[in-house]
C-alpha cells in the first residue's frame, strides 16, 4: 500500500516503456534517463506502448 501522505513528488515518464522490465530496470531508467534520485519519497509512473497499462515505482 502506498501512503499518500509521505509522497513528495510524482513523475510521469514521457513516451512508452517496456513494462516487462523488473524493478532494477525501472530504477536504471529513473537514474540514467530521468536523472532523478530513487531514494526520495516519490512515485515514478511508466506507461506501455498501447497506453492501457501503468506501472508504478515507489521509492
């Protein structure tokens, strides 16, 4: 369960993402492509190519 009180930022990745990636793959995307720190209390949202599914990385 995600505690919405502790969330400081919500980031949405532009474009589409291969949702078959594991947690490590999403952390790599946040670190390398978005140039953000996954340690802070944030949500990172990733969408698939058909735009009908979303995966959330909570840090």
